[in-house]
């Protein structure tokens, strides 16, 4: 799927290396820090076994290089089933607008998948870059919320939402 300058490629068995790259202290500073190898292996299994939603490797449409990952999956939020999205762009590709382009592409993928009316993103309230991605991708800020991530650790996040039926 092409949207502006990125392509979303379905997550595959050969994409585990990307989880390792995205698991650096720099990339996980707003997410509670790096995960263990065991947790990364569990994450890879979840990505490969996702029944509803999708995980993607994000490629530059110009160079074909892998620039990051993005996905959407089901979650219960405030009494209803919704899609949630999250992303990561490798440090050497940040600042080029690729995350916002990937987010717009994942909105289209979630819309095409059906099932749920809303797609939410929950970036840390103290993470200006990810909040900017939400704004640029067309999400509406609902407001700050207490969000558990990783499991057992609470943080203040912003709840951003996009109506997939609009």
C-alpha cells in the first residue's frame, strides 16, 4: 500500500531484526525502556499471529529501505472494542514526516478492515514527536488519560482518536 512516500509491508518472520532495532534505549525512552529478548520473541509471535488488525514494516517508497514499523490491533477501551495503533521510526529516518505518512496509511488499512468505528493512539503526553504524528495524520485529541504500558507501569498519555466512518 502506497501513501505519499511510504509503503506498508505485512509483518513477516524475517522482520524480527526490526524489533531489535526499535528496542534501543533511545527508541523506548517514552515506553518504559527496552524489553528483554524473551519479551521481544513474544512480541514477534503476537505480530505474526494477529487475527484482527495488522502489523507492518514501513518502507520508503523511494529507496525501498525499511524505516520503521506500524500496526493496528483490537483493544477494549472505555467499554467498547476499538482499534489501537502504534509506530516507531528508526532514528536515522526520523524528522522526515514518514511516521505521519505511515499513520495515514494505517488509518486507511484500519478503515478497510472494518469491524470498529474508531482508531486510537496513546502516545505519552511528554512525547511531542508522537503527538505531532497524531495531529498530522488527522486524529482528534480527546485528552490526557492514565495508560498502562508496559503492563504494571502507568503513564500519562494523550488519547487521540480518528473516526473511521467519517
